[in-house]
C-alpha cells in the first residue's frame, strides 16, 4: 500500500515508517498539518495515518477537510488523548480507526491489514497486459489463474507503469511510487527493477521501452 504518515514526533515517525517499509509499504512521511493538507489534496495514496496534535492544522481539521471533499481514503488517527469523548470526536469526524499512544507496532500493522481487507470488498481494479492480468488491489500478477512470483518492489514499478497507460513514467516517479517521497533511495535501483521486470515479462511478449531523458513506458503486445 501507499501510505501517508503524518506525525510530528520524529522518533515515532521514523519508527513507524521503518516498520511500514519493512512490511512492504511505500511511505510518505510528513511532520506538520499544513504540509499534510497540501500533500493530500495533490497526491494519491491508499491509507493515511494521521496524528491529531500537529503544528499548523491539527489532524481533525485535516480529516474534516478530506471528508468535505468526499475523499474516501481510509484514515487511522493517532493521539495521546484517551478519553472516550476524544475517540468519539475523531470517529465522528470521519476516521476509520483510532490508536491511542503508546501502542505496539504489531497492533498498527494489524489495523492496516484490517482496513486493506475491508477495501477488498469493493470491486477489484485490474489492468489487462496482453495475456496477463495485474490486480491493482493486492497487487499481484496473474497469467490466467496462475500467480506469477514477482517481488513487491518490482510489482510497485509495474503498477505505476501499467496505470500510466503506455505513457512514459520518470525514474523519479517510479522511485516515489515504490519507496515514498523523500525516501533518499538511489534512483539507480529503478534501473535494476526495470531490468528484472523486462526478463519476467518478455516471455509474455510484454516489454518496457526506454524514453531517453523522460522515463520508461510499458508496451503491450499487438
């Protein structure tokens, strides 16, 4: 999943981001409410983990703005407040779940999995790539009913290329989609993933074309 994490406590933010990345998620980390509000208006993600007490806009204000815009993305609120009324206020503002600090990372991971399962109840989004089917929700790649074993980082690159509909995607965008904005990861890793994907897809007559100075594009068979 692509997760936006908004938490002003640096050590907690880094700890959560590390655990989420280790679980295979791409994480965009932000530390204040104003930046988070701008980011959520402009960027896509699958889930938001949102602290209530933030510099600038607080978490409840950000959440209320999302719901006024009919933004359906699931939100887990984080807060040191433990009173029942505080939890009710957060849920009434449109939160999907609520965690009181301090909490165990395993519990946060379980809450994320639960929200992901709830999302699976909706019709699944898929993209046909020649004889292949890319399930965008899982994500996973299928040849007929057979699951193709593709590592999760390579799958993230493939999803970004497939969603572009044949248009070139820059190396920087692919890196952000895979690791999250500002991850500090060397963009040369994208070249490695693209090279491996090419080998996996070539037997299905699917290729990845290089547009020099622009990026990569997925090419489906005729």
